[in-house]
């Protein structure tokens, strides 16, 4: 079993803590022309330029089932000790005794409060996401509002909301590119 870091936004950290986010999608880099999954655990093959192109073998950079991911998130440290941590997913600090927000990329393993165990890894095109998968990505459902919420906008289907989320993270037009993505299903540990 290996451990690797993974970055999540404040909203996605809150969804993980609430138990509503159990999947994440990350773009395959570099993007292949076509991909297939091997019968052997965690091995994928892709073609650089159609069927006649060079065949490359690779593994998901986030791991295989059984591996663990530790979550990096935006944080601050106490000005007094430097070791007490404030997690920005929990809201703004209540007083001035904290450093300014530090980007999640700078979080050390010792400060991470969330560990995830990978349950499965697969590859698919982004547009192949199902309603159930979009919900597993942490999209909010409200029975009283009769739909899904993303940035205060209510809709009846989760995939259009996930599209907004994908573009907010990856930039305008990122959805339309329909990239190959690693689909990592996980479970929170502890």
C-alpha cells in the first residue's frame, strides 16, 4: 500500500467530510487518442495517435485499489505555535491569531486530517459520467428545493451541475474538450 497526496478545494473537502463525495475525476496527462484497460490490476494502455500510433502503458498516478490518498487543503497556522492548524474548509478563522491562508499544495502530510482509501480506478471520457457518478462527486441534493445546487443555482439533473464544477476547476471550455479522465472511487478512512 502506498500513500500519495491529492488536492481538493474547500467545497470538495466539505463534501468528503459530509460523506457525499466518494469519487473524483482527474484528467489523464498527456491525453491519449484512445485508452483500454488491461486485465492486470491497475494497468492501462493508450494509443498516442489512433490505432496505428505508439502504444504506451501506464498506471493511474493516484494509485490502485488499496492505496491511500491524503488530502491537501487550504490551511493557516497559529501565529503563536505555528503547529496548530486552521482548515479553511471549516470557514474563516475567528480571530487574528493565524497566518494568511496557505495554498493546499503547501500542506505537509502531518497536517492532513483526511485519508482516503482507493476502492477502484477506471478510465472513461468525461462526458460518460452518469447521474449517480455526478452525485458521488459531491453535488448537493435538496429534496425541499427539488434539485441539485451548485453556487446557489438549482437544477433537476446533477450532470449539468457537475459540468459547472469541472469548468470552475479546469477552466472555460474544459468540459467541451471531453478529456479522458481517471475515475477514482474512494472511502474515507478513520
